[in-house]
C-alpha cells in the first residue's frame, strides 16, 4: 500500500514528535509541514522537509492532517482541514472549550471524515490488554490513581507556565481522564480540591479528584507536579525520554472478584473454591511482558490505516475527545467553585481558566 501523504500543522515541541514518527512510520510520508514561524521554517527546510507558512500552500496530494498547534488554535486548524476534506488527528485536548470541541465534531460528522484526538496512552499494548482482562475481576467497584512527578524549578521560568490554566489540572489531567474512561467507562460527576501551597504560584500544584462512573464504580485521583514519587504513567511506562522510568504501577482497580494493578496488569484473585472474602488469601498473577513501543508511532500508523479504509484499534475518537475534555473542565470548575460538577454542567465557553463560574444547583449552571 502506498504511503499516506499527510500534513503536520505546528512544529513546536509536540509537532516535532509527530514529524519524527511520521518520518519513521512506513505507512506515512510528510507532504508538508505548516509552521508560521520563519525561523522554524528555515530549520526544518534545511532538514529536507517541505515547510510552508499556511495551509493554503500544502500540496494537492495531501490526504490527511495532524494538528499539533497550541490548544486555543486546535478548533481553527481542525475546521480548516475538514473543510478541505482531510481526515484529522488533533493533539489533546481536542479544543480549548466545549463549544469549539462540539463544533469540530459536528463538522467531521457532517462531512463523514475521520476525526481522532491524540490521547496516545490508549495505543500502548498494556492499555488495550487491560480492557480485555478487566472482566476477570468482576464488576468494577473502585479505581485509585496517583500521578505525582516533580517538575524541575526552571520549568516555571516561562511566564505562561505560572499563569492560570497551566497547572496540572489543565495540563496533565486530561490524559488521565481519557485513560480512566477507556478502562472503566463514562464519568457522571467529579468533585475536586486543589492547592498551591507547595509552589505558591497563582496556579495549583496539587489536586485531588473524586469520580463517580456511570456504571456505579467510584474513583479517586491525586495529581501533583510538586510531589516527588515513582508513581505516574510516564514513569511506569518509560514512554518519555525526559522522565525517569520507575516501572511502578500507579493505578489500582478493585472488582467484586479481584483486583488489577496498572500498567503491569498484575492480578489478584480467588485462591480456592470458597467465597472470596477478607479472611481468604488472594492469589497474585503477574501480568504479561510487553515490548516497549512508541505510542505516537503506533497512533499515527493506526490513523493511516483508518484513512486507507482499515481499522484503528485503540484510537481516541473525536467524540471520546470531547467527553475527556468535558470531565477535565468539570474537575477545574469543581476546584474553582467548591462544588460537585456533573456531566452536562460545564458551560460551553468555559476554558478552565476564567474565574466566576459556579454550580448553582444540580439542574443549572450559571455564571457569576
């Protein structure tokens, strides 16, 4: 099958990663890179890439797009690609607010074009396997997650990283929300508390979130960029060369017939024919061993497969991207308002940054 000619829009840090994997992927080739910065265009042109300043300049052979621009631009670039008949893989989050996210989803549906969100954790083999083995622990009762990686002090030397919206709730939580939905199911409501006590910036450095899932399961998640620990997805999976590996599980899931640790997929279950209860020991079963993969490379290969009429197992659809964004914003809104926020409560123009929103009652969300 011929390689898929695609355009990558945005050549910042995440855009560079997409350039790398698109070059490494046998199923894709880069028809063009769109980058408004003249200095970046010079840099990537010198590497032999076709780099242009605007989407209007891409070659006519282009058949798909990867959007890796700053979040506030996501919906603008996605709309522009869809209007040209291009299937799109857009970096997470799908947009900066629900109104924009729902608009691009509607446009993709109206034009019958594939739209995917870059929640690449789904593409790890242990994520896909977790969904297959979770039924072995019975009905899910609860899930507990713990993501705590201390970002280096110089990370905050950049002004925008200390500004509202740059804390772990909006920067890091969306990956966790999507993964929890992927493993457990839809989330009905969240309650969040946040603190800036350790770094003292205007933004939070730590938050804790309580979750109620549609299937009756309950969950909790602590997320912090100030606390030191070996517990985080990146440390557990060793997927990011900039984050030290620990290979320690950071999520635990309990069910009516056993428990599962993630991402190792270590399972705890029944040791005999008797009823499973607290006086009976549990049998520990180690999980399978998976080879290390680059999830962004897997993701772009599956995206190419879909565009060419095949399957894209594990890809995050546009609809799932909207739902992950909604519950991420719900957590931010709950932390600001001090109230539980349910699915459907988040205002369409709320971007996680603007203060002044509060949940008036369980039926109505208003703006102060």
